[in-house]
C-alpha cells in the first residue's frame, strides 16, 4: 500500500488551516493543523511529518523562530513558509534558515498543490547553509500595527488578507454568486441602505454634506449649476497648490535607481567638489564655462611632456600585489562599482570589479573571492547564471545581492542558491559596509 505523506499546516487563523486542509486532502495527503507554533511542536514530538506549511506572522513564537526550532530538532523535515506580509528580507531569512519555499498570499489551490508536490519529491531544495550560520540569523519579525492595517486594506478585494486563495479561484470551485456574497471575513455581506437615502446625502458630491443641508435642506446651487461639488473642487485646488513643480525640486535629491547613494553620503567619501557637478547617472562633469582656455591647456600639456616618464614597475614589484582579491563587485554601472570600491577600500578590503558578463565569468573562474556583491541585471546574463557560476566555483563564497529591481521571487531563488544578504538600491555606504563585514564574519 502506498504511503501517504503527512502534512501539518501551522497558522493562527483556524479558518485558513481548515481551508488548506480541505485543499490538500484532495491530493491524497494526510493533513492536520495547529494554530500556534507551540501546538505544532507538541504534535511533532508525538509523530513525524513529511512537510510543514507555516505562516510567519503569528502571536507568541513567530514563523521564523518556529522554522529555526524545527530545523535544529528535525533537520530532515521540509518546511514551506506562507505569509500575507511578504518582504525580501523575511524571504531570504526563511531560505537561509532552511525553508524549501516562501509563498506570498494570496495563492491559488492549484499553486499550493503544485508547490507541495514539488517539495515532497525534492524538486525544491534548501539553501546550502550551516548550523553555525543559522544561529546568527536575525529571526525577529517586525510588522507594525499601522503597516498591518494598511496591508489589510490593500488586500480586501481578494476576500481576506489571511485567506490564501484568489477570488477567481474561489469562484471556479464555488461559483460566482458565492464569491459575490463574501465579505472581508469570508461571511455573506449584509446589504446596507443605498447612499441616496441617507440623511443629508448629496448626489452631486457623492457625500453627506452637513454644512449645506443644515442651511438649505438640499444640494447647493453651485453644485446643481456646475454639476460639481464646490467643496470637493476647493479641496482639490488646495491639494494641487501643495504639489512642488518638477523644476523646483532640488536636483541634488534626484539620483537614479542605479545610483544607490544620496549626495550627502557621496560628499563624505569623495568631497564637495566631485558632488558639485554630479549628474543623475552618477558621473561627474565640468560645465563648459569652467573649462580652461585652449592656451592654458597647451601649457599644461607642455609641462607634462617635460616631466620624466614614471618608471615602469618591474616584474618583482607587480608580484608583490596580493594573489587574490577579497571582494568582487559585479555591476554594469561603473559609477556604482567605483563608489562601492572606494567605500570598502577605506576599510582595508581588496576590491575587484566586473561590468560585463564575460568579465565577471572570467574573474570568478580565475580568482577565489571571499565576498561577491552581485547586481541581478547585467546585459546578456540569463537569469541567475552568474549566481550559479559563483556557487559552482566555490560554495563558500558569500554573495550579497544588490538590485534596483527587488522582488520576492528573486530573493527566494537567490536565497536557495546561497545568497546571504539582499540590498535594495538606493542603499547607503553604511549598509554596504555592514553587509560586507557580516559576510566576512560568516567565513571567519
């Protein structure tokens, strides 16, 4: 008789557990659930499970803490994380702690079944991390009440922030009429009186207007004449007056997505003269009116020619350089690579740079770097081939992702391949220094 895989769903919302139990039971799995990490650990002490599916934001022990406990005590048990509050930070942490996947809500029943099947047959692998590394990963989850409330409002059109199935999928299984009757708590919506019958309601302004109705008992004359609400029009006028015209914006704050440092940070490294003529592409230029005259340039060239040529370094002097570099920065934006090199060089790191795919592959093949800072968008690079090349060459190399196009999917995939950090552009010199220092502590 074929053995049925045992799966446990862990979520503080009981309804979610029950719905996922129904969906997965149709796939001939033996499914149970727990509404807290503590309850889940008690059940795991009594029987073995092939796969755990855990929420992250839970009272008491959160999902990342639960994941760490499971991988410490039951390292062979597969764990999949689900969350309505997906971030690249928690995605990468979950993968480094040993999760086989990280799925943002809402997802479809078919997507859930597919992920579970792939996890159970071993198609979704864990990131190559050691027990030592897992001990130093920060497993706190910070979701403020305000942020939680905002995300709940944004998610209300998908039935419920904690209901992991999309509305279209529910309609496919339960019918469109059932979906139309569902509210934010997955209960039938109670019909409310139409707004037109509310006291002091104005059809033109589509609002309850206490001020005008208290005086006139009907919609104002201006509104009936123009067909627009004068109060709303005045409000929009005031709002528009607060908008700062583009040409009035301080150009020093307009640095492109691929120039990850603000002007104050650049000044602290390069000096105010460099920043004075810094453009949006991160390159410094000198205005035409500040250029030297032709005669001055000729005199400068003549003086340079009179100087003795600097001696060419001997072979012995060249060989005195280190046979390897500590850090490799791979980014097709030269300005970014240069800035990162300057920042890290001041801390004593030996930094090498690559701006093309071929240059990066050659350097990875020739040199054993301890840390690589990798941009995810390099011309002619297919997917994560540079990340895979780094892993295949030396699995112990620490890779820090730097990108202006952050996504949960890329955080999960790079985490699965062994990335240890994921920085969004724009970032600060302090963030680069801190991430690099943490990477060297990892390999110390």
